[in-house]
C-alpha cells in the first residue's frame, strides 16, 4: 500500500500528515515558533524550508535535524508519495 506524506508549512512550524489508505494522521509538528514561508521535499527524507526573517534550512533525515541551506524553496505545500 502506498503512503502519502503531506508537509505543511505554517506560522508555527512544519506539520506533517501521513496517509496510508483512507485515514490521514498528524504525525509530526517541528520547528515550533517559526513562520515557514516556503517548503520543498525531494522525498520523505530530504526537506528544504524557508523561514521568515531567517536562513533557509535543509534536512536529510525527515526533519529530525536541520542545517542552513544553500538556497530557498518557493512552494508553500508539499506532498510526497512513497511506496
């Protein structure tokens, strides 16, 4: 069964929802207190976010750790489908 992951940038961080079948569950809320202005995801592990009045950040482990990114994303919503 295919799993779909929705990454949603908000005014209070990054919220992640996961769907496997008809149910959608909120699975994470990270970067609390940060206003995300854009987000991009290459896959479920590789994320890039732009934070208002701050450096863009990138994660290569699904958001468990972050580092300053070399460039900024432009999308505000990102959906990743994984097998």
